[in-house]
């Protein structure tokens, strides 16, 4: 059966005045009885690898500030982008680790995320 799930959604991102290919991580879940065994970690890493293979430049996540940095997400990078989710839980990572960080921009999740709640 299914033990976990990860989803990346396309985002509308502008960086330094140009469109930037981007995806947002959400949600990721693992069956409660199987948590703590590295399944979520493996799902996220596989998803990030797929994004890199597709040429996606940047990924954002809104999540726990002590969990997501292990994958390369940074609140400092995300702080360069205007977003309604700004704060310590909003993080970003360049999928090409050698790429320069944009200086400023805007990051918008898909419209469906704005209708939640």
C-alpha cells in the first residue's frame, strides 16, 4: 500500500525582473506508523532530483524551520522574495547549488493555495 506522498506544484516566480522556473513543496506525508524511518526524507530528495532533471531553478517550502534546511532550503533566500507567506517558516533553495542567489523577486503559489482555509 501507499506509505507516503510528496507533491511539488508549479509556482509563479519572478527573480531580478525575469521569470524563474519554480516549484513549491507541499504536502509531504508519511503513514503515522512508519514515520521516523526516512521515508519522508527519501520522498523529498527524490522529488528534488526530479525537479533538477526537469530544469526547475528554485523550490520553496512553507514548513518547520529546523526540518527543511537539511535538504538545502533557506529562510534567507526566501526572504529575498515578496510573498504572503514571508517569515521564518518560508524557505527556498536553488536547485543548482552553483547558481547565484537572486537579489529580489516575488513568489506566488498556485491560485488554489490561496483558496484554502
